[in-house]
DNA sequence: ATTAGTTTGTGAACTAATTCACAAGCGCCA
DNA sequence: TGGCGCTTGTGAATTAGTTCACAAACTAAT
C-alpha cells in the first residue's frame, strides 16, 4: 500500500465521527459534498481520501452511511481492542486515566507508571501506579500496544527509550520534546502550548 | 506579509521551547543544524522557517540563543498577556482551568461559562462558573482574546455562534466538530480521538 | 593578510497535497 | 427504453511545502 499522509488519516477520523452523528439522525446515505461541508474541506478531497482505500460510493447516490462507517472503522483499525499504558502519573496522566473517551473507542488503559516513589502504589480508578522500572517486564505479559507519555520534558527521552525497549510500537506524547525512536515506532505529539501559540500568532498577525 | 503555513508556526513554537531549554543550559549560540536535530527536521527547514521573518543568524556562527528566543516570542505574539475564557465546565474544562501551563505563557483564564444550571455558580480555583447567556455581555467589559471551547459536540455549533457574536477572534476547540466561523476568526482543534485513531491506523497498517 | 573551516540565507529543484474537471455509472420517471 | 439529474472516481493541473546546493559572510588560526 502506498504511504498515506497524516493529514489524510486525520480527515478519515473526522469523517467517521460525522458519519456516526449522521447515523444517529437516521440518515441512510451521504454525498462527498455534504461530508466535505461538515469537515470544512472539498468534495474532491473527500473522494480522493476514500479512493486511496477503495471505492465505497454509488454514483448518483453517494455513500451508504453504515457501510462507509464500517469501512472507515476497518481502515482506522478500530475493530480491535487496544491495550494502553499511561506513563507519568501527574496532572495530565490523571486527567487521561479518567477520560472516558479512551475506552469508548476501544483503547483500554491497563496500567499506569511513574518514577516518583511518592506516587507509586497509589490507586487510580481501578489501577495502581507502578514503578516505571517494571515497564519492560510487565510488557512481556501485558503486551501493550500504545504508551501515552505524560512525563516532564527532561525525563521524557529516557522514558521513550524504555518504551521502545519494552517493544511498544506507538506513542502518544504529551511532553514538549521531539522523541527520537526507531522508524517502526509511530509517535503522535499533543502539545497545548503549541496550539495556544498558534492562536497567539494568528491574533498578532491579523491582516498583514 | 505572505501567508505563513500552520506547520511553520508549529515548528517555530517548537524551536522556541528548545531555545528555552538551551538557554537554561547556559549555551549562547546554536546552529540551524542543532535546532533541526532537536526538532526532527532539517537545517534547511529551520533556516527557511526563520527567513520568512527576517535574518537572525550570523554566518559561520549560528544564532544567538537569547536573541532568537526574543524574536520568536515576538513573532508568536507572546509579548503580551492574553485573556482567555473557558466555555464548558465539564471534565476537560476543569482540567484546563487547573492547567498551570496557560498562565506561564501569558494566557490568563479570566472566566468560565456553562449552560448547565447545576454547574453555574460553582467556584473553580478563583473563578465562578457563569451562565453562557452572559458571555456576550461580559465580553464587552472583559474583552476576551481567546475562547477555549470544551462543550458536548451537539451544543458546540451554537456555542461557537455565541463566541463569534461576542467578538472573540480565536477559538481552541476540543469538541469533535468542525466549527464554521467567519474568516477573521482562527480556530485550532484538539481532538484526542483523532490522535488515538492515527496511532491505531499506524499499528494496523504496519509494513503494507 | 591569507587561509581553512563553519554556517547562514535563498533561489532553484523537487516532492507532496489539493483542486479541477469530466467521463462513467446509477436511480428515477415518463 | 431513453433521457435527465446527480454523484462518484480519477487523471491532469495546480498550488503548497520541503530539500538541495552554493555563494556570501563570519571566526579563528597562522
């Protein structure tokens, strides 16, 4: 399969969320044009995105909502349950552990790690915070798919190394650091400061 | 000034965070090559990004760390204090109100709104949750720069309308909905589901 | 002063992503 | 069955973004 751009994957994800809404409204079909309007893009973009994976529509009619949802879920790998561990039991880690949206989409948080003695052993929801030194050993049994990294910037490169050694192939990184990992490990960065600064930039450079 | 791509702004923001780290280490200069390595990009990219705003380096030497930090802060509009309101007093809103990173960068949360009677009047940190119906009136006095929207998807389009009517020109949107706003309003979307699905996609399509 | 060693700034070349534009397919109706 | 209106799927054209590659500028050393 040819390489798929990250922007394409983001849009597919967006289309899926729209389709779920449309489905709840009971509508049976939708055109690329309507999807585009919802997603703030063009109908050609929608069709191009989908055409990378097959042809799911009917000319003159559009796309069947349940069928396309199913295809997108399949493409995005949402059929299965993913095992997620959270690393870093600070503010962000805590918020994420409580976040219901994870489980709803098949992302099950099955462990939390930290290096801080004071936090280790504490109970969080139905999990106990474990020492990060145990990650590699635990991983052989638990077989984590995804590590959510929410550690202080300075510790994060070391944490990333441990995650990689534990054989985890996907990282959602909340630390404001660029992780260097082998090419078979996928990293997504979430960085609030960057988003805010984007807005700040836009506000400052209005109309120039 | 010519249009600056969002990807460029993200990188500038990243460079700034690296420069701050470098500065704490006491280093005085840095080359585009080192900055590139930290940011997982190329030196040509770094230089091109900066060259959009001026020429800040010295050939043969690199960039002065404090000088470049200052320039980037200026470019990103971080010189001033921004007034931020949070709309939606749910889980995400609560986490954001507690988040220290906002104030550290000059983003001051000065009000919280919700439409739910049960939440209105509750105290949050040093703020009281106010009815969203008051947003437009309040805005004339408080002059918000940025609205952080963390409301349920179905209410969000209506909320966005109110934000626009209140004259706010920048929105950080946590709802999984594409906001339609006038072109002078800037929107940034943060969507955890999308990030997770990106990882899920990557894991599912390994080596094809 | 000259040379060697760096590193910037930037056109030009290239690569990637988006949009255009239209033939082909489908449903509906007469 | 044939024609009309609509919508997909996709090459081609366009636009945006990245990388190359090199002259110019600077430091340090001799």
